[in-house]
């Protein structure tokens, strides 16, 4: 499957899972599970940074349309799309590893821990910015901090489960850069 | 000039980030204007169609609960039928009529229009409910919405051809004028953004008599809801130290988790009242 089609399918599936499964699971009002931004985490290394941000905006805006509340998720998605290349630069093991593999995964990041760190930081930033924007309207900040931490934990757990179930087979491409 | 271009090239990504963030925050802040322009037309139709497909499946699993609710509703309505009441004088006969005036000279003020809930949320900070009925089927903006047991659900904020978006009570901008059943003190029902099914009642003076379990009704002061629709029962009373008011927590009558059918309430006298208020306002301004 070509990268483009794969990503389009991913986009639609993740949005549908978020809107029709996770948004209807009411664990506790403090805990909101999110998985849709896995699309941003899985975007190819090669994509330009401006393009990443624009696609992330489209993703966030689509989810916002389903919630009839434009802006919140779009803002959070754009922020993590902006931060993603920096994190990848720090965490990628050796020179040129990002051209040997197509997209971030435990294998291409050189182990599960770096990948978990990558996912963890982006999840935390996404949740913090999203709940911060929401908390500005209500103004209860302790609630905002606890909600961010709890939701990050549950989202990260979901990401690990998805990683284990749908392990992406990534072939090592030749080093002819 | 060259330096400016160099600067833009160097920080191009950062500038794009700022622009997109700015646009997102603009959307959040100018929610109403933007929403009217784009959402009520195109986006509502698109997301509404997807939600309808999902609801076809979801609805099946809730049939039992929906059935119970509707049966309860039927029971309540049947008890209001004219045949259940007897007049001492049997020479008069009551004839009901569908025109706005009935034989006793009463005028219809409120009209209930049933609608199916197509999508619903409780987990967000600002929650919306989408109804599968729109302008093509007589729904209008700013109508009140109640559940089958006459508990307040929210107010319609946007309508498109086939769908309507309801701002549920669980929304930061939701403000419903309310009254205590006992004592009749009026206040406002808002939501603090935390627990669904728990609302706050503000503006009740400390001199008012309140007790746990008391009923809170709609006041009927606005043109959206008739008097006496149930909003919730008092769950907790907290005296606010900085003001002279109580902060009261309510348990909502409506269970926002499983809404399937609701009724929108149209007010036939709304235009007239609004017109009157407008003239009064103009006079006081001049």
C-alpha cells in the first residue's frame, strides 16, 4: 500500500474510533482517553514541517467538527506537530536512521523506551495545551492539572496497547541516500 | 528588506505555528460568529449524516430503555386526557379542536415537537447534542429542549436543513433561569465543567429556605421554557463566604448519558414578546 493511501485510511479510522468509541466510553469525568493524535505520531519522517502542521490542523479541525466546538483540538494538534521534529532529532539513535525507516516506531527509534518517551512527551503536551485552553473558560486550575496527568496516563496506555496489537512491519531500507 | 526575507525564511515554521495557533484561538474566542458562518450550514450536515449512520446501530441497543421512557411519558399524558375528568354538569360537552383557539378561548402558547437524538456528548467541557430534525421540519433557533419526562436538556443554538445542534446544560455558556419550588426564590443554573449530571444553582440569597432534596424548576421568565419544567433536585448546599449567596449543587433530572428522544418546545408568543421588549428598549434609550 502506498504511503498516501495508508495515511488517509489511518486518518479516517482514528477519527472514527475517537468519535464513536472513545468519546462514548465514560470512565470518569476526570479521565478523557484520546487516541486520534497517534496519526501525528506516526506521520512519515520525510514530510516537510509546514506540511506536518497543516495536516495536524486538518486532523484537529475534523475532530472539532464532530464536537461542534472549533479550535481546541486543532490548536493542540498543531503544537505537537511543531514539536515532533525536535524530539525525533534528539531521540533518533544514529545518523541517517530517519532515512532508513519510513516512520517513527519502536524499531526505528531504537528500542521501546525512546519511543515511549517520544509518545509520552507529545501526549502530555497535547493534553496539557488542550485542557489548558478548556480550563481558561472555567478557571479551575487544580482540576486542569489532575485531569491532564490522569488523561495522559490512560492515553499512553492506549498507545502502548495499539503498538503491541498492530505492530507495524517496517523494513530496513538500503542506505542509498 | 533582505533581512526581513531572511528572517521569514529562517523562522518560517515558527511563524506557521503562530499563525495556526492564532487561528485556532480565534475560532475558540469568536465561536459564535464563525460557527454561524461555516458550521450551521455545511459542517452540521456532514457530521450529522455520519452520526445518523452510527446512531442506527446504537439506537438498537438502547431500545429497552427508550421504550420504558416513552411508556412513562405516555402514562403521564394519558392522565391528562379530558376523558379522565368529569364535569358536574353533563349538559356541556367539551370539543377539542386543533386550531390555536380552543372552545374555552385558550390560546396555544407552547408546541412540543419530538426529535431523535443523533449524537450526544458528556465528556467534553462544552457539550452539544445533535437532533435529526431541522428547519425543513419546523425546528427553529433558540427553542428549549426537554426529555420525555419533561426535564430540561438544553437550548437549540444552530439549525440546518435536516439537523439541529443543542447546547446542552453541560456547557460553559449555558444559563437557565430557575426557581426553587419551595419559597420560589429565583436563580440561575450553570455548569462548572466537571461532573456530568451535577449542575450549580447560583444567585440564591442566604435568607432563602433551602434543604437537600428540594426541587428546582424553570422560572418561566424567559421565552425559551414554560414555567415548571424540572431541572434537578438539590444535592449539596455550600454557603459562599465572599458573597451573600449560597452555591447550590443540583442533581439533574435528565440523565445526559442515555438520551434517545427529546422534545423541542416552540413558543408561539415569542415574536410578540420580543417585539414588545424591543420597543420598550428603544423608548428608554431615547
